[in-house]
């Protein structure tokens, strides 16, 4: 199931959301060579978050395995700095496009409810907590983690708290069949979180590349908690008041 829109209008231009998308794309284009080898592999090792490096077990310069025949050396960038740089680094075109698509669908409404500076801090905190969750679960891993998924998971966690009943429209692809459905956000996001938890539990202890499910789950839970601190009550109330006239057209208020 692929979400393609929600029934949740914004009142302000999502400047920070646009800027985050632009920053991720810029890193992909200018620092990761648009996925071309060997620039991609080098960027992943230099900018990615390596749990074993972060927690002190693996020193810089260590050769790590990215795939069956892919190796690179961990960069000399501070392990704490890679907590940030890993959020703007991706492993492929689909990885980048998928993350930016989810950030756009759900991020604009959260920015609209927190304010721009608060949203930026919230986003980065969620990404940092997501990276910590995956690192703690597998502290000796030498595989670099990259991607904005953890931070975006936090945005999705915030969304399920603020707008659980907003309808999210999704494409359903079953073989050659492509259909459309619309469900409340809590169903779509709750199902997504369940998949991350189950997949993460099955992947604990595995030393191989792939999806950092526990980072996703950790970021999601962090977003659910942190949004209670970062939401701007004035902006949330303003959104509620502005949405009232839309009830006559069938719009269901997300706070009910």
C-alpha cells in the first residue's frame, strides 16, 4: 500500500519540509554521485552511522562489508557527527524517493502544527533517537545505517497523535491489480508500525544489510512522545478553527 495524499490542508507554506527534501536531494546529487559506484559506497561508509563505531567498539578506518562483494572503510568523521549526516544519506534512488514522498505527505501538517524551528528540532531529535535505538539493539554491528527513515518515522508518529482520524488515500497493488482506498491515519500508520516491530524483532542480532526496522520503530515512538512537547497549541487551535467551515463539504475534523 502506497499513500499518495491525505485530507489534511495546511495553513502555511511548509518551508522546513521543503528545505529538508532539498537537502536530502542535494546530498544525493553532489556527495553520493546519484548512486554511481564507487562514490555511493564511499559516501555510505563516510557519512553513515555505524553502531559499533558510535558505541566505541569499531575504530575509524576499519574495513566493513556492504554486500557480497562490496567493501569500504569507515570514515574518520566523528561518530556523533554521523548521527546527523546519516539522516541525509541514502542507499539508492528508491530509498531516497520513498523517504521524500512520505516526508512530504506527513511532514507539512506536522510543521504546520509545531512551527518551523520547532519542527526542525523535532525532526532531528527523532532521527537521532531512531539511530540510537538501532545501535543499542545491535551495538557491535559494522554495517553503516543511512537514510531519513528514522526521522520521518518520528513525523509519522506525531501524525498519528495529532490527526488519527484524517483519511489517507493509498494505492493498493496486488499483482496486476491497482486499486485505491482511503482509511483513517491510525489504521494506516498503526499497520505500518506493527510491520516494523515484527520485522525488527525477527532481525535482532542479524549481521547483514537491509532495512533498519528498529530505527523506524524507535523514531515512530519518539515522535509520538515528543510531539506532546513540540506541538504549538496556538497553531493547533488555529488549524481546528480554520477547518470548521470545511465540515459542510464532508471534511471530517482530525481532532474528533
